[in-house]
């Protein structure tokens, strides 16, 4: 991770003109990555940005299938040596859909370390650990009450300890314990 670990998420908001302007402006900052630059199916713009932006590009968060992943791999212009894949396991039809995406991207030469699943909750942490991925987003302020790590968890130098208990981690969150118990 670069010093500061700052990433910029464009939230798929740029067209080709504004995307290249933003890429040129952000280039000197040495971002950890420039995320979701344009419409997820605007592969022409994606290629134009990766052709001029030397830093890592992160993409894939709003794509939900192996077919979408294949299109991104074949037409998005992403670079396997530095770019980041953000497919969200909860939105990819669950773990089985995520695994299909993982295998599709591996068939296109992508290493598992390029995967940083979007989601911001313990489920993505478990997916990242189970499949030995590069990392995952963890956000304590989004996706309430599921976001963040287990209660009492610490983060040191960008690394979190993996919970050592059965389940997917939601069980160790006070805000979720009552609702989970009522489902039994």
C-alpha cells in the first residue's frame, strides 16, 4: 500500500472526457487506486483511462456475473500487474457466483491477489481469507448494522485479525446479536 493509502472512488460517474481529465489530474498523487471511473459497461472509456493513467485502476464493483467479468477482462483494458478487482460477493449471486467470477478472471491471467471484494462487512473479510485474495474493503460506517469488523477488533498497519470462531462474523457484533437470535 502506498504511503497514506488514499484511493478515489468516482462512483461510475465519468464519461470519456471527464474520466481522462480526472485521470490526468489524479496521476501525480500516487493513489492506492482510482476506482469505478465510468459506467461499468463503458469499456471504451475504461480502456482510454488505463492507457493514460499509470496508477492502479479498481473496477468490477457494480458487475455481478461471470459474463460481466469476462467482458471486463477482454475489453476493459485493465492491467493484471497493478489493477484491482472489486467484485462484491453479496451482489454476485453469493459465493458460488463470486467463485465463477474468480475462475473467469483467473482464466484471463488475473492473480487472486488482485481481488479486493467490495462490501465493507465481515462477509467479504471471510471470502477474502477463504480464497486467499489480496484484501477487502472494511467500512465501519456503511452497511449498518453489518459493516465493519467484529466488536473489539483492531486494525494495525491496514491489517485486521480474522475472527477465530464459527460463523461469518456477524455473530460477534452486539448490534446484530438480538436479531440473529430471533431467527433461530
